[in-house]
């Protein structure tokens, strides 16, 4: 009778298309963990996919801080920040981050995803211009969409292109937004160069340092600190607490005026329950531990150096990354799945990353390294990669992306 298209049919169709293109995702449950080992479907795997770059997620300092805070504050914050949910551990975390990072103010969000939605949706209106790197994280693009801003994407790391897009619309208020470390490639933005573009074009610069925080710069203060810069050059940054800090949540650090505007206006801050105080306590302990134990950052960089040297020698294509994200470019989605499966058979978890997370034809094994990987564990992965190279399917010509 009715001609109305059925949404359920369309969703089934979309999933079927993904499946036909070797793009179906599998949700697998980790049933146990010990050190870097995880148990999945009864199989024990050495995990090379975690974002726990400093090995803090299982550090006793974090667990102790969390337990103490649970004793004092219970399990939940019970309300949004502005309605009684903002507890002392949340405030302590923010004040510590401000002092350590040298930013006037920090504001805690429940996730990096929400923090990015908050920053973009609050700063931008529909007639504004938002210029972003093509390979920016999905939530940065979503933030610009949520704001309804004019979103223009420039070729990856092509700052001349970024500047041209800004210069073409000088009458609009504008924001220039980039990952500081790109999440699927591991390369870093040139902070000085992007700062100069933002200044010349009078655009508000916002950097997402989800993967540089804890990893780069003095004491792991991140990509901006590594460039010797701070709030004068980069007025807004987002730092996740769920990656190198081994905890959960995110901080936006910035000028007083910017952060105050977020507290007043940002909907993903206003209309959500504050994170459990114990989680904030764990994040504070993570920052303190990262600073007190510089060996974590040092060990991570030693692992990165060994991995890059030895895996390049095996003839694989690495990406321009000096960070914990060390993807091996394979190309075709199906072949990349075969690689991931072959590594899985040998006891290693290194997932295939495919379209739409990365461009078509650029599927990759996304290997991430951690200070917690022992030299022996890394050597075992490299040996498995050497054997993988010998597999017949590795030398078959590619058919499609
Ligand atoms: C992981 C990630 C986020 C989201 O952070 P969550 O705390 O996991 O929500 C944002 N930006 C980048 C670049 C990321 O890699």
C-alpha cells in the first residue's frame, strides 16, 4: 500500500554492501587479560592494538587512586557538572593539568569524542568556515557537521591547500582544525607551520592531540609542547585520557575565555552526567605516574625505533610515524584481512583497518606499540611478520581496493 521506504531494509542493504566488499566488522569479546596478553574466543593473543602507549592502564598507581576515590565518592557522579556532579576529583584533575601543561584552564569531558563535538559545535555557527585535514578523526568532522558550518577539507598535511581554502573566504569567521598526530597514519602535524597559517588567516586553531599526549615532548606533554609552543600559539587543544593515560575521558585545555565559553555553552558538557569521580582520580594518578616514571616514554621510543628499523628491513611499507602508531600499509582490504588472520594464528592481535576508517586501497595492519611490550614480545612480533612475508598470498597481485 504505502510507498514509504523502510529504514530497516535500507540498513540491511548497507550492511550487505559492506560485507560484499570485505568490510564487515566483527565484535569480539576479550574474556581475560594478563600483561599484554588478551584472550579472545579461547585464543591467547599478544595485543598490538591497544592505545595504552605508556602501559598505564594496568599500573597499580591508577588502580589504587581509583579504589580510594570509590571509597570516598561511590561509583557515580549522580548529576551533570553544573548540577552538583562536579566533584573534587574532577576539579583536582583539571587544576593539575593546567599547572603541568602550562595552560590557563582545562575542562574535563567524558570522552574525546564528546570534547571535540563540544568545541566545534560551540565555536562554530552555520555561516562559519571550518577547514580540516582530510584525514582528521571522524569526531572532528562530526563536530563541524553538528555545528552546520561550511566544512572544507584539505589534502592530508597540505597546509598551502589549507591556507588557500581559508583565503578564499576571508569574510567568514573560521576555524582551522587538525589531528596533531593522525590516528591511522601516526604522522605529526607541523605545529609551527599550522600556527603560522592560522595567524595569517586569523582563524582559530584547534589541535586534537589524542595520540601525541603522553608520547611526545618533554614529560610527554604532547605535540605542541614538543614544538616548544603553548597557549599563545595554540589556543585550544584536546587531550584524551583513554589512550596513553590508560584511563578514560578527555581534557580540553585553552585560554580562560575559550574554556569559560565551553562551560556556559557546550551541550556535550551541559547535558550529560559527569564521569565517575574515581575515573577522574585515575586520570590524575596517570599524569602523576607518567611524570614520575619517565622510563615509560623512553621505553616506548626504543620500541618504536627497533620496530621501524627491523620491519622496514623485511620489505614492508611503513608510514611516516615517530609515534606509537606504526601501521603497515598492505593496500587491499581482503589481503589485509588475510594478514591479520595469519598473525592471529601465530598469536598476535594486530587488526586490519579498512575503508571507511582509511581511504579505499589503503587498508593496513594498524600496529600500536607500548612501553609495556617487552623486547622479547616485540622480537616475536617481528619474527611473525618475517614469516608472514613468505606467505604465498602476500605476493599475489592485488585486484581491487
Ligand atoms: C580516540 C580519538 C578521539 C576520541 O577520543 P575518545 O576519548 O576515545 O572518545 C578523538 N580524536 C582522535 C584523533 C582520536 O584518536
